[in-house]
DNA sequence: TAATAACCTACCAAATTAGTCAACTATCTA
DNA sequence: TAGATAGTTGACTAATTTGGTAGGTTATTA
C-alpha cells in the first residue's frame, strides 16, 4: 500500500505552485530547486497537470506555470486523477465486467477492497490545495 | 496508490481459511485451487502469517493451516503487518529523524501524507476477518 | 536576437513484483 | 516401516514499474 514518488512529487509541486505561483507564472526550475525534484521529471508531471487543466503555462522569459483554478477549488484527488495515480486495491481493476483473479466471479474480498478505495478517495476529496498551503506553517 | 498482489492474496487466503479452516487444518493446495493463487506463492505468504502467529501449521496427511485466533479477533491490519505490506505514503518513511526528499526539513506535504496513512490504518483496524467471511454471501 | 522556459521524445538502470523450481523435512496412515 | 502428504527453505527469473537522464525543438519576450 504505497504511493509513487510521481504522486508525492505532483502534490508537493502543486503546493509549491500554490505558494509561489498563484499570482504570476512560476518556472519549474524554481520549483525544482525549492523542492529538490528533478526538472525533467517535473516537466513530465506538469504535462499531465496541464492536460487536466489544473495549471496553465506561459512560455518564454518570465513564463512558467500558474494555477488554473483557485487553490481552494483543487482537491488532492484531482491531482491524483490528473497524473493517473490510481487508487487501485482490487485485483480486477473495478471493471464491472472483469472477474477477480481469473475466476468466473468476484472474489471473496472484492467488496472489502472497494470499500477501502472509497475510504481513501473520500479523504482525498475532502482535502484541498489551500489546506496544505496553510498547514505547512505548522510543519517543523 | 496500490496494494500488491501479495497483500491481496494474503487477505483472500485468510478469508478462505476462515471459511474452510477454522475447525480443522486446511491445506494450501486447496486454498490454491479455490482462490486461484499459485501454491508456491501461498507457501511464502503463509510462512509470514505463521511467524506473526495468525495461523498454526500441521504437517503430514490431513494437515494444513488453521487460524490461531478467533476470526473476529483478527484485524485486516494484522494481516498487512504480518506480511510486511506497509502503509507508506510519506517520502521519508516516517522515520522521525529522517527528512523528506533530501532536504533538511520535513516537506510541505509531510503532515498530509501522515494523515492519509492514519485514515487508511484506522479503517484496516476496524475490519476483521469475520466481517469479510459474512460479507461474502452478498458478493455476486 | 539571445536568453529563457515550456514541450517533446527516446532511452535507461534499478527496484519491485510475482512468481517458478528444486530439494528437503516432518508426520501421518496404511 | 514405506510411502504419501504437506510444510519449509532458498535460489533463481521474467516482466513490469519506477524514477529518472539526455537531447533536441518551439515559442516568447526583454
């Protein structure tokens, strides 16, 4: 039960952007330095965030990325979805037509895993980017 | 955010055992067939479950594995812990002395990830093996 | 027009996962 | 007591995922 670095970086970078790029564009090289994340890797991640319309980009000098919505309108779950960080605990991938573990029916634990996904998804829907920007002052 | 097959199999196999092996030993070859899990892989998993004293083993004909506790005393979290299926969302591994992402302090999102771990761990503590054994009659 | 910064594509190495295979040991039963 | 059953252990491996790197192209603006 773990999250990928990609997911962790995406959330971290978005919090950074909410702090430093809510008014004017903020370059990824700055995010890269502040948060210690590889620039090329950030570029890949922001490609996806842009497709999901969570951020806008501006090329050229003085350009960079800027939030496309209010930070209290962006859920952490939105970020997960944007970069395809799946909440996936079932074996069948939640496809209603698929069956678990190669058998001809849902496995004994299917409902349990779906419930767990619900618990996680629900939490990620309640937390917004703005919550993390404010909270970080509490972090040592 | 996903779980490994190992974790999924462990829970599934324990539910199977709770159904078929709460009175007398149940061989892994039977679990293997019923749940469509590789026997050798199950053996590795049950090795860990045994070390954690969630199951007992009995060699020889008529032997197999049997639950070592009441099924309503075994939390899903216990199974996760037994097979070392970690709930790990932070980058620093929750080591209080470690820092996130190579920096000299906790990252902006550290508290958020710890809270998420709490939400998941809490849910896994509330569900017991007995809940899944009963629930499966509802599964199509 | 030079510098900046996003954009795009290909490639790669390490780690993890999900097993397989083979040999061995203990125990029960016929 | 022989043989079948069933757990135990360790080595190995193929496939996938992860976490990048490298290099170039395009757009913008000072």
